[in-house]
């Protein structure tokens, strides 16, 4: 299950994002999206969890909560469209 976390502060690293969701389930990879030009966080990231029920529990528990001084949004990530070459 891929989870989208937005409205993040610009300070957290991927380890911080993984720690935020770790109490709810095993976090496989966590990614903070970085602006290529400025090398600064764009304020959102993705976390993958292998168990769907635990992932939904994490979404329900964390959506709208405070993290590093910001109210975050946590939701199921949209599937990426297939690329056509």
C-alpha cells in the first residue's frame, strides 16, 4: 500500500517520515520528494506499507494531526499512470 503524506514541514528527512508511521505498521521505503534545483523538500512524501489494513489504520490515525508544527494530510496515494513510450 502506498501512502501519500502532504503539508509536511520542509525539515523532515525520510527517516522522520518512516518514524511517524512506524507505530502503525512496518514501513518498507519512505521518500521525501525533493526539488531538483533547490535541493529542498517540496513538502510531501510517500511511504509504502506491505499490510493494507495497517496502512489504513495509519491513515485514519494520522490524517489531520500535527507533525513538526504543521497539520499534515495522510491519504492513500493514487496509482501512477503507465508511461507510454
